[in-house]
């Protein structure tokens, strides 16, 4: 079995067994951190469409909590800052973990038998002040409160830092947890965390989401998340002749509180959206799995045309330029690349290929190699934060040379997180390994005309990491 297939097989099998049995075959049952109760858990904050004035949150309880509330107050040095708290009534919806509605028909949800019904709650705090520290808490049953959680609304201008993660997917609690926590340690002042799809391996499996929420712990509640649908967030439901087509996990929308775009079809709501973070930053999120790529492309083109933000970021799961194995997304590239180039999108953040690859259209690798500035049009990144790894394409991005793209840095067998900082006309990009070593770095400066100058900077980065010069992945113990 080759390395790619062997690695994937070990991860998939061990990921399934870890929820039910120890290595010696002893039945372990449901972990206590998966079981819903009267107390709120899985608290997560998402960026709203107006993050300078709103905070959007979700949380979960068991089904005995029919309704509940959340509270927010400006944070202050006073011990009893909560005397100024305002109360918001939550929206509550039941989620039947055992079944999902597919085209109006109840279908069996894989791997969730016996879990029953839970309640997901959501709230949006509105009329807030920009760049202001607030504390909020959420309630389960009457009196069953979470802790007060501090968070800050978006600034209207000024420096902004955020983190970006490729696929978590496998070994989420055992291996991905160190990456998301390392990112928080490196950048506790990050304004949001962006997850570019495949947050879990099987999107309808509650146990894997339980791992994802536990791995991020209070970070999910403190720093807003931007979540992107990957191919592992969609899957078929039911069995045999009642088996459905691949559809979005029934856990997706109840768990997250994402912006809704009225101009888009219902099936794209809360999977395709944009966030004007502040004067400088505009973020666009696409759904690579919807089957409705043309509607998304038209929407993206229109929104980019009307945006006057200095920096524009687009994120989706399937890469424009694949970096692993024999993968490719020809149709998506033909549809989206002209739009990305037309609007000179600054940074395209992707996942899926379980490798690291970063390069651009319009740059001069010769000038960068000499430490000189180079012009750039669109920068592309594929990254991975979880433990499943693939081999790089043997020719890198050479097969895409006709598009004018140059691969600047690549890696195998390495978990990454990326820190991106926008400060006026300057963008700084840092890619770190899980043990906080700087692997990739560049600076981009944008002139008043919109032209961009790319510099490799003077900071020392690691040499190329490949399967051939890193730890033997195939003989590692199972997750």
C-alpha cells in the first residue's frame, strides 16, 4: 500500500474506533465531553455581517432546555461589571442527531444511533461599539450559566491579525488540538480564526464535532470563527435504496451562526457569504461542494466589483492549483480564476490537498531569490492543520505554467497554521509549524493604484520539509 493510501487508511480506521473502544477492545462508551446536558457547551462565536457592531454566538444543551437566554456587558475593571449586562432571548432549534431531513424525507444519520435529540441555541448581540472589549455568557437551564467570556468587536480601521487553518479532519482532538492552541498562543490578539473546510472527517458524525469543539475549547468562544464547507462536511444519508446523494451535514447550520446572503439561493445560505470586516478588509467565503458554482461565481464577481476595500481575501476548499497527487479542479479553475484575476484578489486561502503550497500569479521568483521586491497579482495558499498527509505533486505547479503561476514554497508531512496581519498598505504572512517554527514568510505592500509589491523579507525560515527528510509517517502508531 503506498504512503498516501496507507496514511489515509490508518487515520480513517482509528478515527472510527476511538469513540467506542480502547486498543485492547474494551468498550469505552460515549466520552463525557460529547454528552449534552442542562449546562451550555460547544459555545462558539462567528463573525457576523457587521462585526464592528454585532457578536453572533451558538451553544448547545440537551433537549430538556426548551428556551434560554444570553447576556452581554461592556468589560471593565470593576469586579461586578455584570451589573450593566443586557439580556437577549436565544433562538432555539431541536436537532435530531439520529436523522436528517433530505429533500423533505427523514433519513438515517450515520454513526449517531442512540444519541437522540439535542437543542442548539443562537443569539446575536447588536448595537455594539467598534473595537470594544465585551464580556458575554450563555445559559442552559435556568441558572446554569457559562463563565463570562471576553471578546472584542472589530475595529473600523487599524491593524488586524487573523489565523488561517487548512484541513483539521483527522486526529482532531489528539493531534489538531496542539495546532489551534499553538495559534492562539502565538497570536492571542487575532481577531478571527478562518477554517478552510474539512473541519472534521465525517460531517454528520456528532463525535467528531465533539472533538473539534473540545480541541478548540474556550478559543472557539473567545475568537470568532469563519467556517468554510469542505467535502467532508457533506455526505450521503440513509441506507441502500433509501441512501441520499451527498448533502450538507445536518449539524452545520445549527452549530454555526453565519451571515445570510439574500441574493443567493436557499441551498447556499450560511455556506456562501461575505464579511466586510472593516475599512480595509473584505472576506468572501465560497462553497466548493454545492453543485451551484455558477451562482457563486456571479455573486462573487458582483460583490468584488462593488467592494472598495483595500485588501480582498477569498476562501474555499478545493484549490485552484492542486498540490497533491493527481488531484485537479479544472472546471472550478476555469470558472473562478478569471474572476480572481479580474479583481486582483490579494490572497486565496484553500485546503483539501493535505500538503502546503504557496505561490502566485504575476511574481518573479528570480527577483525574490535575490532578495528583491517583485510585483504580484494573486497569491494562492493550500494548507493543512490536521494529521493526515499526502504527497506533493511530482512537478509541483509546473503543469499550471500556462496560467503564469509560480510555486514559491511547499511542504509535506507537516501541520501548519498561518498568521496574517493587515496594517494599512502592508500585509504580512507567516506560516508556522505546530512547534512554532517559521516555515514561510512574505510581505506585500499595496500602492495607491492597487499594484502590489512582494518581498520575501529578511526573516529566516525552515528549509523544505518532505517525507524524505522528516519522520517516517507510514510507521507511526495509529491516532
